[in-house]
C-alpha cells in the first residue's frame, strides 16, 4: 500500500510542477521524532515528542502559488488520499507584506526584502 501511495503522490506532484504552481513540498517525520519549544515570557521549555495531547498533526506540506482559494481547493480535491484512512488537508494562505498594513513600515519592509535577497543568494 505504501508503494501505491508514494506512486500516486509522485504523479500528483508531477501535475503540480507541470502546472507551475508548486513552490515547495515535503513530508514530515512523525511527532515522536520531533520537539516543541514552549514560550512563556522569557522562559523556554523543550518538550520531546510524541505529543499525545495533540489530536491532529501535520504530516507534510505543499506551498503553492495560485490565483485564489478556489483554485487551491480544486487542486486539493485532485490529490490522492494522503493516509491509509480518512484524512483532511488544510489550506491556508501565506502572509504577504501588504497583509500587515501600516505596521510594516517602509524601514521594516526594506529590511525584510534585504533578508530575502541575502537568503536567496545563499541557496
């Protein structure tokens, strides 16, 4: 069954690439191999996985550049079921600079653009 799922996802990912919408996508290891850092004021607490109190965990992600939420929904509907049982895929937007309104001052915007440019040259 794992081979069939991987094959189906491979074909789906190929469709995303051919459509020119995929920016990134990766599968994630289970939470048993992860850690969380809890923030409380200046204090940081490390919690090793698995995270038993969590009912839903992210198993992977895609980042797409699409024209609308409706387009994203249509692409997700075409996806093979990513699990062996009933599952869901959550769709969320990535913040754009304009989403921050006047809080993102011209100075902060310039600093952000500089960091993105530096990051791009290091890859």
